């Protein structure tokens, strides 16, 4: 279990690991095995986790884990960071933090971050910045190699979490864009995007689910990384008393469904975030992600049973990846 790996890591840290790392950073001999030791300890937490040693943002030094964009691993990395012992001169992060962008050579092509240029457009539904990105040398690389470089530079200047949260569509460009900005200007633009975000960007999707007409209303602006402790998927299923030939609510049922939804939102309250609703074949499904609060499943089950007017069911499951969102891609 990852908890054992986390405990073992911090035991090592307290039992001399921190001092060994301080000596290595200071240029003293660490017998050449320290990096391998850290990699082994991190792998024992989870084999897909990586680690980063860098100057701290508010301390002399930082140590961070990287989940590589995997939701479950990001939760584990956050648990590792939150259980870190207080250590003078050190800070700990569950994702890579901003660092000076490196010069890269990919497929023999040198890339200089000082020459990078980008243009951006704000997507008001997803509340993210879509960017076009160019560097001299991109003309000699395919899109896979270009994207490798772009993601490296975005993580470097923004940090892993900000890059995943606030950058949307990425378009590798063949030539320098008119009015392009330097890489160093990107963090300020991303801060502007974050500051204006509301967390509300609803999109209506119509589709055919196994022969039945379905409508989904999805909050595209909600950001999982802003709700790291919301690992429970709460699904509320309401059977309609009245629906039309397409399986949608009709008549007084429309108002009833809205009232049930409002009641669900109020009951979950600040413990959760509403991510979408689906309607099909006379059923309404409400989807929330909530904190792993003790007793939530029982409370929601009791709430559902209290309805005399409708057949309501509440299902609470563990879903740290927010995998339900994949059905609306």
C-alpha cells in the first residue's frame, strides 16, 4: 500500500536522509548512491511516480513528486507532501514546481527557451488558455517531438499543477506567430486566467446512448486539481414520474427535477462540487465529487430515502481519477 511507502520515505528522511541530501547539495560526497536511494523509496510509494529536487519557492530547497498527469497518483503525491515532517530550509510539493526553463536538444535539434514565442486565446467555457507555441528548430521536428518540448517548458515556467489546470489546447506552430510573447510572460497571463475563473462553464451535449436520446449538461470549468481532496463520486439517480416520448421531463416534472437538484446541491454543500447532470429514458443522473468525509455515504442514502414523491437513489464510490468525466469527452 502506498501509505507504507510514504511512511518508509519519511522514516528514512528523519533517520539521516535529510542530512545526506543536505551534504550532497553542499557538494560533499554522498557515495554516489543517494539519487538511487531516493528513486527506490519513491518507487516503493508507486512505481510511476517521479521526483524533483529544486530551489524552493519559500525555502532554501524543495523536494517534489510528479504524478505525470495521473489523477490517482496526484492524490498519492499530495498525501506524501502533506505528511512531510517540518524541516527547516525545506518545502515539499505533490507536483513539480516552476524552475528555470532548460535548454533542450531533441532529435539532435537544439532548442533555446529564450527564443520561444506563444500566442493565447481564453476559452470561456473551459476557463483555460489555448496556446499556439513556436521555437526556432520546430521546423525540423514532428508534432510529437514539438509537444514533448512544449510540455517540458510549460511545466518548467508554470509548474506542473498550473500547466495542467490552466492550459487547454496546445498547438505546435510551424513558424513564429505575429505578436507572440516570450516564455517568461506566460506565468503572468496564466495568473490572470486563474484570477478571472469562476469554476462555472456549462456545456450541453446531446447524443444517442444505446438507442436512447440523452442530454448531458457538464461543468467544463471545474478543475480537479483545485479539489484534490474530492475523491468520492456521488451519483444521484432520480426516476421521473412524468416524461415525454424522448425520455425528458415534461409538465410539472421539470420543476420537480430542478427542486431535487437544488436540494442535492444544498445537502452536499461545501463538501462537494457539482460536475454535471445526465437525462435519458426517464431518469436523471446528478454527478458530484466530494471530500472523503466519514458518514457521507450513509447521509446521502438517508437523504434519498426521505423522498416520498420520487424514487431517488444515492451511490457513493471512490473515484480519485474523476473517471466519470471521461464519458463526456
